[in-house]
C-alpha cells in the first residue's frame, strides 16, 4: 500500500486547480457587479429624472397642445405640401369637404432637424384655389412648421421636407 501512495505526484506549488478558477470567476463577477452598482447609484444621485425644469407648466402646455389637436381634428382642414419648382414651398389648404380655403393667413418656419442654424421664416402668399406659396432655400432635410389661420380658427402643419 505504501508503494501506491508514493507513486502519486506531490502537490505542486503554484498549480491552478478548479477551486482557483472558481474563486477567480466569482471575484471577477463580484467586482463587475460592485462597479455597476456604484455607477447606478451615482447616476440616480446625480440625475433627478426630470427632463424639464418646470414639469407642471410643461404638462399644462402639452394639455393645451392636445386640446388644439382635437379642435383641428373637428375642424377637418387638410394640408397638402408640394415643391413645384426649386426654391418654392407650396401648400394647398382644404376644408372637411375638400373645398379649397383661400382666405387664410399662412406663416411658417423651416428648421434643420439636427441643428438650429439656417432657420428660415416663410411668408406664404395666396396663389389661388387654396394654394399658398413661399420662397425657401431647400437643400437637404428640413422640418416645416406652419400655421394657417382665419378669423376664428387655427391649424398647425408639421412636415419633413427633403430636397436633393
């Protein structure tokens, strides 16, 4: 029996065993979890979660926007946007029955989607049969925000225009 025991190799100093691998993996993941927890706690402490500095007033403004959208839907006006020629934006306004609306005041703004540079104010002029035209420099992507008004009603138009 002594002969068998002596044939086993003696334990080597510095040899990595399964317990070493397990301890290393547990330590690694514990460190990752600890650092992630630290980052989450710091994120919650440094950011309140509020997007607006005045959320109550922003909520009231949003409620007014929703009410305006409901009035516009009941009004039934429609807008068709075209670019009949380079440098011109044309809108055709029609009522619920599809008849042209020719007695409106129409103003608008063109803005770049990603920046505030290059903003253009548009003054639409009546062109007959419900059409309104405004000159604009159109190169690339633009967001159109326009407002059509008559004596008692208001209709807002938002659209993305992309010119080659």
